[in-house]
C-alpha cells in the first residue's frame, strides 16, 4: 500500500523554499515549492501518479523526474525528426528549442502541466501589452512541436499523459500583409522589366503567377509548356540545413519538395504574359550564347551570372534595388504573391480556382487569409447575376 502524504518529512531549506524527498523504483526524486502546502499538494499528485505508473507498468517513469523538457526535446529531434521531416521543418524545431521554450525548457519532463503550457503560450502571445509577442501562427507551431515531444514521452513510458492535450492557442495579433496598389504594381513591373540583370524578370513572373519565391527560383525550363500556356510546379529551391553527415548547422542551397502536396500543380497564364515569358526565354538563350553557356531544358529559369541558381541574399539585394527605383516601401517578395491573389479576387476569379493556383492545402486557408476581400467579390458576383433575371 502506498505511503500517505503525512508520512513524508517536508523540510524548509535555508533559501526559504520547502522540499521533500521520495523514491520511485530506487530513484530519488525531489519536490520543491515556495510553501509547505504547495509541496504537500505536489506530493499528493506525485504519489497518485506513481500508483498509476505502476499500474500501467511504466518502467521509465522515474526518468521523467531527471530529464528536462529541453533535454528530451533534443533527444526527440535526433531520434524522431532528423530523418522524417523536411530540413526547414527541422530547423524550425531547433529554433523553438533554442528560443521559445521559456521556463518550461528547464522543468522536469514529469512536472509539466497543462496549465504551464497554456501559460507559456499566453505569455508569448502578441497583445496590446506585448507588441513584441509572437503571432498566432508561430504559437501554433510551438504547440505542435510540444505535442510531438510529449506524445513520444507517453509512448516511451516516461509520463502518463500528454499535457498539451486541451491547450488552446491564444488569439494573437499577426502582421497584416499588404498588397501592392494597382499603381504600385505598374511601377514595379516597369522597373523589373528594364532592370539590367535579367533575373529580375522573376518579379514579373511572380506578379503574373502568384508563385512562392522558392517555387519561382526552382522552376526549370522543362516544366514550362508555352504551347499550352501552362507552368508545372513540382519543386522549390531554397537554402536549408544539411541533414546528412554529423548533423551540423551547415546550410546548402538546393532543391526540395514543395511546401504541401497541393503545391504540386499546374498554373495557366494569360496569352500576353505567355508571349512575354517566351521572349524572356529567347533573351536568356542568347545571353547564354554570348557567355558561352550551352542552353538546356534542365536549366533553371532564373539564374545568376554563372547560369546557376542565385544566392537568396544576392537576389534580395537586386530586389531591394528594384523596389527603391519603383518608390515602393514595405514589400517583401511574398507581397507579390499576395498582390497576385488580391488581383484575382478583385477580378472575380472563383475562390476554389484561386486556392488551386496558389497551391493552398485547402480552400479554407484561402478564405481565412483573404476574407477581407470577399464582400466586394460577393457584391460583384451578385451584380453579374442580374442579367439572368432582367
């Protein structure tokens, strides 16, 4: 029969804290608190957990009182994530461990409660009193990662239950992404078209297709079908962490799979842009001849001076220069994708078609991001219906 709380000697330390020592399967475990009552309550819960762990035959349960959350998170990263997630996802998990675990990272694995995780997310959420806080999307990523590591802790017999279950992501402020105005769009297109480096045609391309930056940079000529005005998106180019070798932080520029399964898609473009895009290809073929590069359909559409993919930082320098010439501020490259989508909805494109063109995982994602444009879109759609009645 288990010992009662009263049979344990709860002692006050010299620093004013209270503590109690107990054992589980021969392992010493210490419980600390600011008051004697706090320690008593924690002890009562821990004794109940011990009984449940013994009933469930959790042989590793005592280890949860020695491992910190950060230590277990790093173990999970190497054991379960290294070979099963995309490099950028892996890097994102590392960033969470290093920057967003807060006090929970130092807590013992078996001591984390649902309330502690809820408080972590609440404290980190962007709010009127915490303007430097995290946006809701980032908080969702943190919760998802914590859910992964605590699920594995349950599977490994370290804890009885997943403390993330039932945690709610706080509603948090997020950056409002703007679209270029029609006038800004015109100016940017003009400057990109006449920029001395041909790679800035990527700006024109993105404003006409809504591709993500990595998708545009990873496009090869073999996936452009001018006879059908069709562009096939099946990969992306970006700088990511090298997951091979010793697992170091070295990053490489290379091809990866698209963001989601739905990101593999066909994009159909208008005749005028198809013609301009074809003319760009002919200019690039001529440029290669002048620089003694043999053209191949395996070549990337957008390349640097060596006919190879361009470093993102170098590309950003050129893009910033084009923005300055166009007199546009606060417009990162993703703004072009947002601008394309805005123009689609403003001109009455069906939301399902917008979602498919963007490669969104589902229509709900499109609706959530662009719901502010829907009233105008709905009004225009209803006005078109008038011809069916009068």
